[in-house]
C-alpha cells in the first residue's frame, strides 16, 4: 500500500500526456467500455456538507479507482478548505488496495480543467484569440490556464459577480504569462471573446439569448448537479452543435436537460465528447455556428487521471 | 491522515467494550438514526471478482466511514487471500479524510462475529451448554469463539461438507481453550446442540424441517446476498421468533426473504435485533420455542467498529 500527498501527485500529473489520457477516457466512456459504480451521496446537516463516492474501471486498465469527495460549506470559517477529496487505487486483478492518493481534490480540479480544454478545442473557431471566463473560483483559474494552453490563446477576459475577485484572478493569470483583464459585463464578454467558459454554481442561467451572436462558442462547466444552470434553454435551442460529456447525465441535469425536456433542442445536434473525439480533435464548425459544450463530470475521468498518476508515481519509486 | 495496519487495529479492537459498540449500532440502525449510502457493486469477470462499497454515519458520531471490500475468487491460485477490505474514516464536521484502516477485512470478520454473538445471546436458551457450528471457514471459527465467549459455552460441535476441514477447525478451537469436536451429520448436530450457527455460502437450504426440534435456536450468518440460503422456508415458517439485522435487507434476500414472499411467515414474529435490544439483552423465549436469527450484514456495524478502532488508535498515539 502506497500513500502519496498532493505535492507528489501534482508533480507527476503535470505532463503533456495527461491530455490524451483524458481524451481516451472520454472515448472509453462513449464506447461503453467503462464500468461505473452507482454514485453515492451522503448529505450532512450539522454542519452542512455533501459527500460523494464515484467509482470506475476502464476496460483493460490494471487498476480501478474509488473517489471520495466532500464539500462542507462552513469549513472556511474553521480555517480549512471547503472541498476535499481522496482517491483509492485497487488492483483490478486481485481487488487488493494498492494506493491512496491524498490529492485533496486537486485531481478532480485538473481532470475537469482538461475536460474543458478538450471540449473547447472541439468547438473552438479557427485561430481563437480571446477567451472569456465567467466566474472567479478555482475552476475559473484552471480552465483559463488549460484552455489557453491547449488553444494557444494569450488574451483572457474575466467577468464575475464579485468584480474584486475577477480583478484578483486577472492579476494571478497575468503573473502566469497570460494577458488577463476584468470585463464589466457578460454581454461585452460574449461580444468580444471567441470562446467563453462558465465556471459558476449558478442556479439561474447566466448566458441568455440576448448575449449570443453568430459564431459564439461556450464551454459550460459549473452545472454538475440538479438545480444548477448557467446557459439558458433558449441558447441551447439556438445552438447548431451541442457537446455533452455524458448523454445520460446531461439528460437528467446539466445545461442541456431542461431544454431537452421542453423539446426545444434537436437531439440530432447533441453528441458526446467521446463520440466526437472518435472522429477528430476538432468539429470544424462553420465560422457562424453557435456551439455549447455541457460538462457534468464523469467517474471515467477520475479513474483515468488517478490511474495515470499512480502509474507515474509507482514507476518513479520502484 | 493516519494509516493503520491489521496488526495495529486488531490490538485495539480486542476489547470487552466492542460488544456494546456493536449493540448500540444495531439499536441506532433500528432507531433510523444511521445515514447509510447506497451499496455500490462492481463486478469483474477477467479474473472474476466482486467489489462492494458500503458507507454510513451514525447520528452524532464524530466520524463517518466508507468500507471497500473485495472478493476475487482466483486469488488463492496467485498466493493471495481472496477477500480483502479497507475502511476510510472521515471527519463528520469537515468531510476531511482522517484515517485509513488497512484491516484486510478483519474488522468485517469481527463485526460479523460479534453480531452473531449478540443475536445468539438474544435467542439462546437458559444455560446453553453446547454450540453447533456449520461450516469451516473464517466465520465458522470467529463465530464459535465469540458466541462461546459471550454465552460462556465450552463445548462446540462442527459439521462441514469437507470433514477434514471440520477436524482442523476443531483442533484450532481446542488449542484456544474450547472443547471442540467434529460431528458426523447436521441432523446429529441439531439434535445435540442448544444453539446452531450457520456460516456457509450455501445456495440450497442446509437446515431443513426434518432436522428441527422444539427449542432449537439457529443463528444464520452466511446468507448475505441474493441467491444464497442456509435455512429452509419451512424452518422459517415453523419459527416462533425471527430476529433480523435489517428488516429491509432480509425482505429482499437473507433466509427470511423467500418464506416471507411465499406468505408462510407471520410478520408479527419478525423483529429487528436493534428493536429487541431496546428492550433487553435476551428475548427470554419459552424453552420449547424455535427461533432463528437472520443476519445479512449492515453498514452501520462497519461504521461503528471502524469508529471505535480509530478512536482507540488515535487516543494511543496522541
């Protein structure tokens, strides 16, 4: 049994190979060669918190993975982070526990960011110059970093409900080699940027029909549980192409679910990211096409990034 | 984050307090103050194996627990045990991981044995002298040890399909202070013993109506998943009292389920162990009463024993 901390793990996963690891996990998921366990949810009230267990085995992989993740909302007032996570790696030939990845949620943050970047590359227009970011939390930062890296973008605009936080994030990103500035409104952001990524826990749509223009591309990350929505039903209905990480999950929640339930979205326009990647890295949409990628988070990506991390870590210590 | 191995863990749980810990978990379960996560099952085919995740939080407990347990059937041919298990302990106030109990399944074996002993005490006749054990595996051994300890019994008879294994177990138990002998048939075992415990993975009933007599008491441990059955429907129908660990689970599988579905068991005769313990440690049945305790295994007991172990371990290392 081996135990690795966040620092060990981040050192090995920051590799150019990680993008293809995530792409292959999307493809395996859409090819239905991933065995995923039922998602477990424990709800705590005093103090309030949510705890989830996701588990998955990618066919042929030497290990399978159980991820346990928590969000306890009063933690910051106790001086500890609200979110945390741990992944357990098991030998798929014997069932024996092999390793504990004490990543504190970093692997989830990273696989979500890379998933966003992979989706962004699929729907991005040719030669994108400016990325718009909505939100100012961890995902706002890592999506900006990974999308900019994968698409070769340098200019980033940020809008957040709290503009002070948007400014702070702009400073952070600028210190890390991007040219980032706060933007005064979502309308201006959608008008100026080639691609917009949404990273909020919003429960009312942020991107509405009035904000969209021909050629707008949106990667929607925040909507991961029932009740949340970042992109309005009318925008989903106006989209020429919709990418989803999981058709099953996005039919139940995610930004697509409500428009799909109302029957205003053509199912033919919806495609899973894994299916799209089976054809090409890029959808090659016409310049004026509107496209949305709707990500809800799938256990297959957790299993893939944990397997990659564990393999790198054990190869180094043998 | 603290990590403890099997040896550390077994040292601290071997305490007289552990029985009341298990009793309280039964009571909490029946009082519906336990939050239990959906049970996750991953099925492997190449090589064949089963993997389960159980999770639970006992109301008011400072920690909650996730148990991951595996049975990979070809492991012995690779020189490793077929079953394994690990328990993760989380802080119920912050959701943060606090400890890894690398018990290799020992805590599950132990909580199952103590659950059997608690059930045995509830249904045992006055002054029991002889315990019958059906089976020869780990649970046969630990049930014999714990039931003998809790009821003050010294004489043990053992029947198993493989009588060589029954003899080996008799020798092992005799070396540990009991007077244990193999018994030639289940009929003779049921006739001679005050209390019988069944610990097999049988898929056809072992204890049938022809074997029972007034006053027989049976603790049925082996039937923990659909398809298994150790006690026949007719024996269940003849029982004056039936104890179950979980009415919900024992209605779906367990030895009670099929007789209950056939409508030949009076629901009024069925009681949860936790409900019974709310009244007394012993049901005080009339001497001629037939009684069966049907255990399927509940996550509340995993959470209780892991919490106890973790508390003892951390108290020692502070």
